[in-house]
């Protein structure tokens, strides 16, 4: 191990000797293939990896070589080797990973003092439990009853590292029936049916069967409510029935309310007890645009009417087309919610629809100075050009100069070039946290964008202070295949660019938890069905060009399904046509697309549609130096309005979109 430490004692960032304008990745590119081979050898544990590693003692990623080798022999490592690595490479994101992985080894060895030092600053319950165990073993004077109680009262299952502490909690007599009940209620509120079942088994025998009703109420609320009449009006049945009402309301607020009315005569729940169930009934009524929403909202105690419920009260009234009532409901929103751009725009639209043109215009003028979907809509309502001030992107020379003071930037970019995504993304996140100035963030984003790592550039510029870097935030990535796919599917290229930007940020390897893949996030079944409709097989549907082609044709089919109404096609692209058809059937405002979008019940879809439409406007500007009115995207294709150049309120600033 001493030899290993000697190999890496000279490790550090290679000098950027040439000049601030030099590209430090250029000399690394010449060694990239050999470095990748050395890294693979270290990961395999090949005997010759140290010889290969000596060639890279001056390489900015030499620490990753050593980490790869250490990872294979953690159980055999002595503490000094790990501490030596951390002393030299503590700035690497993998250093925290190594610390976490070494904690259980130190625990097994009984090296408690070292474990405490290693756990210092690590977040998470597992690290906390290892640290507490070490402090306990060393006899540290801590308020142990309070610490153990706090740990016990977790609404979620705890990692195995916490088991000895939970056992101590029991031995000290702290795991009383009352503490078990307290945690069981927390677990039930969090929907943790498995933990509820476990905790029920810890209660006194005469209580267990009824406590298990809490788990059943989470998993099968309808069955619990159906047989709830004979149960006693106290203890666990009383609470389980309310949980069951709350859970059932998500699927069927009408049945949930009927059960509540039937059972309340016997159980006589207090207002504060019943509030969560009543709020769930009201919220899910609003999500269905039910005409009883207003009555149900008013049944919820005023103190329990949170911003989400009140916002959905507005949307439910909008969806029913009762504009005066919706306007009054807007006024009842909490001030912070009411001042959000979407709700200010809704207030202006309702003013306009009710003949208060001057009030509407005042709000529109205020909104139109910004750059977001509701600002674009406000400008369109006023008949003025949208505001868009594009900031000039840093030169490559300026960007590479930044790297002299940020070795993490070089590491992130080189890891990306090597295809080490997880390590690259961890370095980039760490760099993002470290770069405070908008100028530095723009320079880092420029370097990532130059390598085609557009997702990283977009993430780096996500804050308000950097949003005007439109050329970096809205790259014309994969331009040729995007335009070809759009042309073949008879779509506007700006729309396909916007979809790819929203779906993957131009990461061809992006994959969703649901299994959607690629630049436009196609599901396998969608790719196959679209390919069949085109008369062929999907082929390599994950490859960028094919992914774009199939995605464009699928979107085209949705645009045709909804008679050229792009906003509905986008909603269906995200949530599926069945959901959109259901929303259309319930809505009285389908002829007011801007209002309809704001009443989409799925938050993800609601945000997605408005985001893609705003992106499409910006991409039209990037492609043609002009933008359509926001209302153009809310009209059928054959009624699109003319394009106009956006204006920049700060005259003389910015640059063209090219």
C-alpha cells in the first residue's frame, strides 16, 4: 500500500502552461485511450494496473484511477490508506462515496474513533446511525434517550445500520406502547403500509388486530369502509376509517364522501380530525372539475385550506366556465400564490373576459416584461412583441481561462469525454454548487456545450441570473436530423426542437423511470407502433436520428388526432390521448386554450405543455430571428399568425439568435 501511495504522491492538475486561451483537453485527448485502458485495468484489479498508472501521475483524473483500485479491496485496506487517499483527493465526489463504503468496515473492526472522523459531514440516516453507534461504544456523553427517540420516530423504515440503536431504544424501556402508536400514526400518514403492519405486531395483543386496520386502510380503503359500521368509535378504527376515506378520495371522491357521511353519525369526528379527509375529497373533486367542488371546499376548516387546494378550486371553476366565481376564488388565494405569473395572467384574462379591459391591460403590461410562457401570452394579448434579450455567450478563450482556477471543471469535461457519466455528473454538480457568479457559470456552460454535453450546460444556466443565455440554454443540437425528421412528419422544426429540449435536454442516453428513452423520450411500445404505422420496423429506435424520426411521426399523429391543436397534441404526448380525451369531455373551456392548459389535472403535463410552447417560440426565434405570437400556438395550424421580431426592453444589449 506504501507503493500505491508513492505512485500518486505527485498527482495534481496538469499545468495549463500554454495560455489562458489553450484547450487543456487537447493534450488529454492524445492520452485518452491509454487512460481508459488503465482505468479499466484498475477496475478489474489487473496486476499490471500500477505500472499503467505511473504514466498518469500528472493526469487530472489520476485520483479516479486510485479510487477504482481501492474499491476492489476495501475489506483488506487499512485505515491509513483510506485517510491518505482522502487527504490527497478529498475534493473528488468519489471521496464521499469511499467514506460511506468504508463506514461499515470500520464499524466491524471496532475502530470507533476513526469512524466518527470519517462520518463527519456525511448526510443521511445510515451515516448518522454508524456515527451514533461509534459514539455509544466510546461512552460519549450524549442525550441518548432524546437521540434514540428521534431516530425511532421515523415514518419510514430505517436502514440496517440503525438496528442496534433501535434495540437499545427497546432495552432502555423507551419503546413504550405509546411510542409505538406514535410512530405507527406517522407511518400511516406517510402511506407506509408495510411499516404499519410491523409496528402493529409490537403493540399489546388485544390491540394488534384493530391496529392492522391502519395498513388495510392504506392498501384497500374501499374494503375497510364497507365493513366499518360495527367498529367502535374510538381507538384505531376511528383513525383507520378517516385514512380510508382520505385514500379512497384519490380514486373516487363521491364514494369517499358517501362513506364519510354514513360513518360520521356514529364516529362524530372532530373538525381537526376530519380535515385531511374532507380536504382530499375537495381536492380530487376539483381535479375532476366536479360542480360540487365549491361546496366541498367550504366544508374544509379554513385553517386546513392549503394553497394547493385553493388553487385547484380556481381551476375547477375555470374548467366549468363560471368566470365570476373563478375570479372571486383567485382573490382568496394566499398572497404568495396569487402573485405567481400563472395566476396573475389568469386574473387578467378573467378581467378581460368580463369586460374589464383596462384592468386586464395593466396586468398584461407588467407580465409582458418577463420571459416565460405567461409573459409571452400577455404580450400577445396586448398585440405587442414579446420581450427577449439574449446575452452574448463567452468566448472559448474566456471559458478556458476559467479552468485555471477550477480543476473540477477539467475533471468533469474529461470524464464526460471518457463516457463516465455518473462521475462526470457528480463533478458537474459539485462545480455548479461552487460557481457563484453568473459569468463563471456561463463560461462553464460554454465548455460543456462545445463538447455536446448540452444537459450540463442547460443545468448550469437554470438560475434567473443566467436565463438570458438563450444560445446556450436552447442549442440547435442535432440540427440536421431534427429538421429532417420534422420535414418528413410535416412539423415545424421549432416544435420538435422544443420537445427534445423539454424531454431530454438533448441527452441521447436519457431514460425515464417509465422506460422512455432517447432525445424525445419514446416508450418501446410507442416506437414499435409508430414504426408499424410507417410500414417498417423500429430498428435502433434509441439512436438519435431514428428516435427523432419516430417521435416526430408520433407527434404528427397526435396533432392530426386533435385537428391541428398543438397544445392538445403535446398534452397527449406527455399524458396519453385517453387522459386528454377525458379532460376535454369534462371541460367547458376547450375553446379557451390558454385557460384549458391551466386546468390540466396532471401537474407534470400542465407544466410540460406550457414549457414546450414557450420553448417552441424561442426556437422559432433561434431559427428565423423572429417569433410567432404565443397565440399562434393556440390556434389550429391553418390559422397561424405572422411572425415578428421580439424586442429587448434594455435597448442595445444582447445579440442575435444565430
